[in-house]
C-alpha cells in the first residue's frame, strides 16, 4: 500500500512543480495614450460670404485655361500692396506673361493665382498647387491656405475697400430678416372724421 502511495506522489510531483513555476499571464497591454494632441482653433466670426468661400474646395488642376468671364473678373482685382491686420500686408502683381494671372505675396510666401467662379459673387483667386486662396469682398479681403487650414492674412483693405466700408457704416444695409418699419397712420381730421366736399353758397334771389 505504501508503495502505491509513493508511486502516485512520484508521478504527481513534477506536475505540481510545473504549476508553481509557470509564469503568470501578462496583463493585456493598454494602448499608449497619444503624446501629441491636435491644436484646437477658436471659432472665428466671419461673414456668410467668407464662410461659403472658405469651405469651397480649391481646384487643383494645374492645366488652367481662363474663360472670357475669368478674364473680365481679373480686371476687378485690386493690385498693389494692400495692408492687413496685425501689421501684415499682401502684394498683388499682375503676371506679365499670362493675362488674368497674378503673383500674390505675403512675407516669404508667394502664390501664382488666377480667378475662378465664386458661389457668392465675391472675387476669388486660387493657386491649386499650393492650396491657397485670395478672397476679395466689397469691404475687405483675406488670404487663406486651405492646405494648412488657416488664414495667412486677414482684414486686408485697399483704398477702395476702405471707402466702401465707411459707406457701410454710415448707411448699413437693411437685413432681409428685419421687419420693415410700419407705415405711419394719416393724421386724424377734426370733427367726425369724414370730410364732405365743400358746396358753393346758394345765390340770393
């Protein structure tokens, strides 16, 4: 009987040793937290025209052929050095090689732009390869990089736009959302309110 018990212990001993020395399962690895967070940009107040044009994709076709409408639009582009906010400026120079094209420069950044159709009627120039856009409104302009998702220059105003902005301040346009002023009632007449036409006095007989 003792021999049977000893034999059984001899057989189970290696299994017990293996169970005691077996390494514990490694805890599942948790995903590493990202070390770099995307910068949050504060919302920018802007006009409806700017909002529409900023989200309109830039045409990236490098083979650009301007239409007669584009060439007419190019005649309305303000050229020269235009001052912007925060001491910045944008210089727009017509191309000497291709009519309708412009060299748009701010600081060390240079863009070769051409006019494109606009959804809002604003004047819009684009550089498809660089993903840049110049948006000219009646009272101000802006230079934006859709590739970087940021404005490169804002609140740019040529002399004509300064005059236009002053006129808007003096005579602000009426919003279509505002109710029209009610018509003033006609002044009440003295007496009963109904006026009879005057009759000629009867002739004496």
